[in-house]
C-alpha cells in the first residue's frame, strides 16, 4: 500500500486529473457547442475523447517519472521528505514505468490518429515524450529553455483539441457551417493563458528550488541572473497576463456576461494581483512555495471558467 501511494505521488495524480479536466471542459464547453450550433457533431466523439485524455495523462505521468529519475540528487536537497525514486521505487522500475506509460500513450495516439485521419497526432505526442525526456536530462538545467518547453507543453493540453477541431473542419470541408472563428479564438485564448501562467509558476518554482539546483549545476534564471531579475521577469509576465485578462473582461461586459466578469475579477485577476504583491515581499523558499501553490489554484479557476460558455 505504501508503494502504491508513493507511485501516485510520483506521477503527480492531482496534475493528471487537472489535465483530463481541462480537456473534458474544453470539449464539452467549447468544441461540441461550436459544432452543435450548426446541427453537426465533431469527429472526436466521447470515446475518442477518453482515449485522447488517457494518452495525454499517460505521457504526462511518464514525464513526471523521468523527471524525478534524473532529479534524485536535487530532490535530496530541496525536498528530502518527498523523495520517491530510490526510496520507495527503484531507479530500474522508474525507468520501466516511464517506458511503458510513454509507449502506451503513443500507441493510443496512433490508434486515435488513424480513426480521425489525423496522422500527425501520434507524431506530435511522440515529440512530447521526447521533449519531456530531453527536459529531464538537460533542458531544465538551461536558462529559460526548460521553462518555455514546459509552458508550451502545458498549452498543448488545450492545443491538441484545437488542432483536432481544425483538422476536422478542414477534412470534412465544413467551412462556414461551423462557428470556427469563435471556437479558434477561445482555444487560442486558453492556450495562451495556460502558457503564460505556467511560465510564471515554473520560474517561481525555480526560485523555490534554488539551493538544490545550484549544487547540481543548473542554470535557472534566479541562479544565473539573480533573484531580483527573476522577480522582474515573473512580474512582467504577471502584468501582461492581468492586462490581457482586463481586455477580455471589457469584451465580456460588452456582451452583458456579468457573472463571468465577476468570476474572472474575483477569482483570477485579484488573486494575480495578490501574487504580484507576495512576489515582491518573498524572501524564503517557503514564500515561493506558497506563491507557486496559489498560481496553481488560479490556473484551476481559469480553466473552470470554460463552464460559462455553457451557461451563456
């Protein structure tokens, strides 16, 4: 039982639930209504969606495993109480599980790509597997490269559904029958939101883990450029995100979506302003850990806002 609990901690099961939730919300709140308005159904049905989400979850789980596999020495310093590889699960079994989950995820993607006539899907998910491996081996130790990669892969959680929807539209020559422009705008909006807020969280986590990263040769932003520069970098992204959300709020108010506007202001924008204030005052690793946790909660509220597309 202890090993089973350790395994679920290793694959970060709450994050995996978050991935599946994001894809299901986007599918039922954005993709399906865009087709339903024209009395059509997307080629990606509920069963295919399940396969897609399982593939995404398996690939992400494999990424978390391989990351911990190569981060044993770092985790011994940063979070020794949370160490799993070498403590509960051997390195050999960790590598086996990484391979098994990755191959299963790509296999499901291959089957789904064949069913949807979207043969790029398995190649794109295979690229995700390879990039996650490279991230764990070396890219995470380089300035910005690892942060950008993880942020892009976070955006891909929504982007893969956007890509499938676009492919479906082009393959069946649906054209103006589907409210494609609205669907694409919303998809890009959430993908960009995911990218920016993930970038913010990744750099904050780098500030939290500076001690272990520095001892193991990592060149993250706070190590290479200093904490002041890292705070300015995160603060700039926060300002960009808050400003962009303010523009969206004005757009939402124009269509009298008042409940959605209040939701965004109270549960996303105000907490982001609090994150900005907390970042300025942060000094210790525990301070940055609290900020990172708050950013993750804000990300959840951002994704849950898709429900308003059903309400309105």
